[in-house]
C-alpha cells in the first residue's frame, strides 16, 4: 500500500491531465446529438482500463448508450468489489453562465472546472487511478476489482437494470463501491449509509368538458384550479406532517443512536437556510432540519398548471388543472403503496364536480446500509487515515436508484464513499471538483482496497 500511495502522489499531475482529456468529451446522454461523443467517452475508458491490464474491457452495446465493463483479477481467495460509476453528464445549458467553456476544462482556484468534473467522471476516475497505483508498483491490487460504468445515469438508467440482471454471474462480487456522493462538509469525512426513495405522481382534475367563460359560468361551475389548490394545501397539517391516511404506517423510526449521529454533525441550520435565500426552515414537528431533509419522508408539489398563463388577461374558467408531486420515502416505505394511498386521498377529498386522474411517473426504493459490515469498516478506516478523524455515517435526501437495483438484482450492499461537495455546482453552470479532494479520494481508495483486502 505504501508504494501505491507514493506512486499516486508522484503522478497526480499526470492523473489530472488524463482527467482533463476525459472531461473534454461532451458525453451528454440525454441529447441524441451527442450520441457519438458518449460512445467516444466509453471507448476512451475501455482503452484506459486495457492499458492497466484489465481483462474483458469493452463497451457493451445496449438499446441506448454503451455500458463499460472490465475486471482485474488479483487472487480467487481475495474479496471482490464491483465499482460502479457513470461517464455520461448533464447538458451544460445555459452556456452563457459558464465562466469557462464546459467541455474545455480549466484548473483555477484549486479546482478543475468542467461539466462532469464531480458528477461523475472525476469521482469515477479516482477508482481507475487507485488500480493503476497498485498495478504499476506491485502488479496486483489487494482485492479483485470489477468495473461497470454506465452512460445513461443522467437520463434514467433505462438499460442498466436489464444488463445487470442478464450478467449477474459476470458481475458477481462481495460489495458494490460507488463514488457519486458528497462529503458532509469540507474536510468532514462521511460515508453515506442511507438514501431516500421516491414516489412521483402527476394528478389532474377535470371539471367542465371545455374551458368556459368565467363571467358566464363562474359562480355556478366549480373551478379545477381552485379545487386542486385546496387539495394540495391540505396535504400537510399544522405540524407539517403529511395527511395522506396511512402515509407513515411503514416508516422505520430513527433510533437513539442514529439521532445522536445526526446531532454530532457540524450542521448550521440557519446558515444552510440562508445560503438558499430563506430566513427560516420548516420541519416536521419533533425533528431537526437535518433529520427532516435526509431521514424523514416528504411531500412536495414540483409544478402546477391550468387555465391561461399567457401575457395579459383571459377570463377563462379552465377545464383541467394538474400538478406534479414528489414524495421522498424512507425505510420501509414502498413507492407503489404510497402512490396508491395518494390516489385514494385525492379521490376521497375531491368534490363530485371533479374527475380525478393520477398517473404514477416514477418510483425508487429507499436504501439503508448496515454500517457494521467489513466493507464499511474498511471505508471508515481509510477515511480516518486520510482525514485524521472518524468519518460520520450520514443519510442523504436524494435517491440513487442503482443502489436499490444492485440490492434487488444481486443481493449486494453498496459502500457510498463520495468526495464531492454540495457547493460543487453539479447539474449547474461552473461545475467543479477540488483538486485536493480528487487526491484525497485516490488515497482513500488505495487505503480502502488494502483494508478490505486484509479483512478477508
């Protein structure tokens, strides 16, 4: 391990030059105009992995963008990790807000600026460089390593679950390792152990069979926008608890130890709220803002529309009104069950003047990983060596559906050891990744591989 660490430190400048080359490929998965560039990024990674002695490295075709797979066998008796990442990126729009072009990476103020720098090319590349550090100094990493890098994470991962299901034998491992998350704060090491799930629905109320003149019909025909606003307003009570009957039935309570871990985190709720321009937080009664934002279920209206929204006035009583609603879920809530309970709420509370239609758009299962597994212990040991303090085990409010896919399809837990920051502007103009965190990430992974390899 010491030789690998020394190698990585001596070659960090070259590592960054190579990352610049990868970031210069505009692998925007959601826009078909960039399909050739996505394929070019996949081919770049395949060539790079082959150069490190990875076997079977290839870009597997799918019905969409290719999936890069490869393996590096150390010894049959050693544990096997499956490294997941994604090489596709978000669109760079609006381009005029970038200080430098999104696909011409530049290094300034101690960070590398480019689309994908943090999400997820920079973090994916740390695992590749950790492999190189071992290969170039001893020939074998301490564990068997398999890689699966997808090109559709930013547009829904449509083809990944079927690929995993069809190749479970080839992908077999003891644990999945993912770096697509963030540190809790600068120089505050953390390992994500919990992800919220999702139930996303669209609800439409229909009243009259066409838009009506509000002067002729108003006062006698009920307005769908008015009704929908009332129904959405009733989804929370005065304690900011969700009022859908049965919504909390399956929620796994936070333990005293988990709440103590939350309380120990260096979190300033007032500063956190001020950073997004609000003076106060609003949390479910009995829970802190941090618990509410990461470990409790939520319901939010993401969009609402109906009637006339153009310039000027149009005195219309609309035929329909619609809203998109997302609900973040916690263990042991089920997305389909919550969607059905949401449907029942609207059908029960809508007046007879309205017809209700609810469409289930998307669902994701919540994840909670044991913090006591050998892999998590190895990750904690590695981060403590690098940062000089015990890492926190944290939950995040968002969802990473592939974590649940690996659990459902292969029975594998994931170690979510990310090195981004919430301030890295992922999905926004001027995305960046601190060079210090790139280096810390490579070193942490080198140490993790050694610790996990010795745990077997």
